């Protein structure tokens, strides 16, 4: 088999697998954003957490995980990295339970730099898809978020 050949694997009676096709597209999109954030050494998840903390600060870990619809253990693990880099600060009194997180000045700087890079990718997608397709994509994404 050639290295670059793409074989369609049939998972069900449909000619395509919606799950895997959406995962492939999602991974491709994520990789584009990941590459854009490389100059500031922040992952897509880290940037998302920083943006949410910036908007909702002070915020506790459970509320942050719920807001981002992420597993709490994933959030805790990622927050540890951000804390070690000096991007976030826990301002709670006991610092073990009910952590209250805010951005540090370094965190604010990372968010500002990341936002510039992120915006360039947003513009790239807007140019690539065009206004109409982008609106349709966002409509479909909103609809998919309602599925049980």
C-alpha cells in the first residue's frame, strides 16, 4: 500500500463515519491553532483556560472545568503547568480546597500575546471558508452541542 493512499474503512452501513470524520477535522483545526501558539509555548487547552480565568476571575477549579466542559482532573493537571510557569495565582486562604484563581501579570501577557496569534488563525479560517460557510459551520456546531 502506498504511504499517501487513503483507504475508506467502513464502520457501519453509512458510507462514512460521522464521528471519525469530525475527529479528523477537529484534529486538523486543533493542529493549526497549536502551531500558531508555538511561539509562546502554550497549548490550545492552556490558552482556553487562561482566557476563561481572565474573563471569570476569581474562579474555582470546578466552575472552570464546568465552564469549559472539561474533565476536572484534566483541568487540575493543566492548571499545575500554568501555575508553575507563573501565569496563574491561587488567592484562596487555604490554598487546598476551593481554590480561587486569577491571572498574574505574566498570565495577562501570555493571554494578550496568544490572542494576537489566535486572531490570525480566526481570520485564516474566515478567509478560507468564507462568510456563508463559516455561519453554516457555526450553526451546525451549535446544533451538535445540543445532541444527547
